[in-house]
């Protein structure tokens, strides 16, 4: 029973979040709309940028053999990841006012990446 929360976290971040990103981008490509949907698209793009930063950081850490504890460059990466996620959440929340193809995907992606960065920083 004590492993339920960590398992849900891992499934959410490593399975559900990539699915949300892929489905959201496919949905946006199929139903592009002009007008008031730009905040949702901006939020979704920032959430995607945060996820790309996370994947790039993991690949880089694997290539160089990992980061030392409290490495300044890793702390900057955490800061940028958190800021991208928070900005995506703000734009995604503003974009909820108008109907669009990524209306609900933008805040979901931002919250997912925010949880990833908070978990990564807590594991440091």
C-alpha cells in the first residue's frame, strides 16, 4: 500500500504525460484554429519545451555519467524547467476561457512537467 503513490507518480509522469503531449500535438495539427486559442497553444508549447528540457537533461546526464549533488548547472536546469512549467500553466489557465484544440491539454502538460521538476528537485 505504501508504494501506490510513487507508482502513480511514475506512471503519470513517464506514461500519461508523453501520451498527453503526443495526443495534444496531433489534435492541434488536425484542428488548427486562428483567434483566441493562442494562450492555450502558448501554454502547451511551454509545457512541451519543459518536457523536451527534461528529456534532454536525462540524455545529457546519462552521456556524461551523471551530475554531482547540487551541481550549479543542474540547479539552473531545474529553475528553467520549473519556470517553463509555471509559465505554461499560466498561459494554459488563461486559454481555458476559449474553446480550442489544446484547451485542456495545455494545463495538463504544464502540471505534469511541473510535478516532474518538483520530484526531480526533491530527489536531489
